[in-house]
C-alpha cells in the first residue's frame, strides 16, 4: 500500500480537523521490567495466540501508511523482547525506501539495545527513545523492580556507536527521582542526548502504588530547573506531544510532556494499535476498534481500511486524564504497556 513520492496523498482527518500522520504500534504487551508507574509487579500477559503475527502487524502498518501515516513508532511493553521483531523492522524499512514513510523508530527500555542497535540502523531506524528515570543503579532496580542500569547504559553506548540519535524519556516521580532531574539534564547534555520529562499518567492497576503520591506537576519541575538552567523557548518538534526548550548551558534540548497540567490534545496527530489489533483513537479514552477481524476476513485490505476510517470518525477531542483524589480509579483500566504509551 506504499504510495509513490509525489503522488496525491490520501489523508485521515478526524472530526476536529486534525490530520493523522503518526501511528504507534505496540508489538507486545510483555516487558522484562516492571516499572512502578507502568504496571503491577505480578502481571498476567496476553496469551501469545491472541497477538497479531509479525506479518499481520506489517500489513496493518502498511494500511495506515497507505492512508497517510508518515511516522511509525514501534512500542511495547518492550518491543525488543518480541521474538523475530527485527524481521518486522526490516520489512517496514521498504516504506522508507519508497518515500512513503518519513520515519521508522521505536521506544525501548534499552535492556536489549546493545544487541540490536546496529541492526536497527541497517533497517532504516535513525533515532530511538529510551526510557530511563534515574542514573542511580539501586534506585533504577527499585523503579524497574528487576532491571539493570549497566545493561541500559551499554545499550545507549551501542546506539551512539551505530549512529542512532537518542532521546531519553524520564517520568517525573515525586519523592523518587525529583532530586535527580538537574543531574539528568547535565548528563544528557554531556552525552548529546535529548531529554523529555513526562508527567505520570493514570493508566491501569500498578499494584498498590499511589499515583497521587507519584504525581509531580511539570510546571513545578520546570520552575525548579529554571533556577539552575537557562531554558530558551524553541519551535522544535518531533511530531509527538513534547514541547521543547533549549538549555543554553549545555546546548541540549529538553522537552516536557504534560498530559495533566496542560494537555496536548488540540494538536493530536496520532492513533495507536495494540499487539492484538485493537485501534485506540485516544490514549486516555476507552473507545476502540477491532482491526484483527476485518483484516483476517478480507485479504484485499478493503475491510481493514474501512474499519480504520470508521474508527477515525470517532476520535475524541481529548483525553480525560486527572489525578485528584486518593483511591480514585485510573482514567482507563488498561495498563500503559497494553497501548504502548
């Protein structure tokens, strides 16, 4: 379903006039970490039989690219734990070669990046997002419940050596890593990494952890950072929800994703597909569409494309994220790892 460069481009426009050009695809709900803001320590993952095959994931991505998606991000869970995942990256690279896709990228926890960085580059990936909330090994183990910081740092070194640009995603956690954000700004500046700080999102059961206790408004974070750093506004964008400033002292970029203090819905250009073929038009809403059934029932993709277009007509104006009262249920029941962030 790739289109020729220069050909008339189909587009997906939602009921509020926003053009959808960005697709995030969760290739697995499984992860080798259990981060305290993302999922419970004892998780029940989907039976493998319920997952789309790699060929079906490729087909779904191709359908969206044919409809106007220009940026594709593979996520999880942890995408690099999916067996055979590099086959999918390799196949999707054809859309880059054809000029139908501007960017193929992924979000990873970095635990397997040392092994795959070179191959990702070969497949056409040019930058990666790596989730990293602390540079303290003991604290890293506590946040991830089972991860090793040294493996992630090895992965970052491998990514840099392979020529991949790196963006670090850090979730701001009150009383956990709020004392390290200055250090992360300095470290990213030294390493040449972009840094994006994210507010914790009220999604899914996280096993007794209180999101009210975790929540740290980024308005407060930015004010604290501005006491040490000179933050200069910039119009730099990557196609996602982050709003960036330049840190004068390091020359690096610092982004803020604020789903609670200042939502970014007015410029939303993205939808998400899960590893089971469920399309979510909004991260913070439960409305969904099944793409697996029409894809399996019709080899021509006509039913799949029709299902995508019908679902897009229901894309809401915005999400309803809020964290206000202790014991309050999460905004949506599915964990972040199901939808891929």
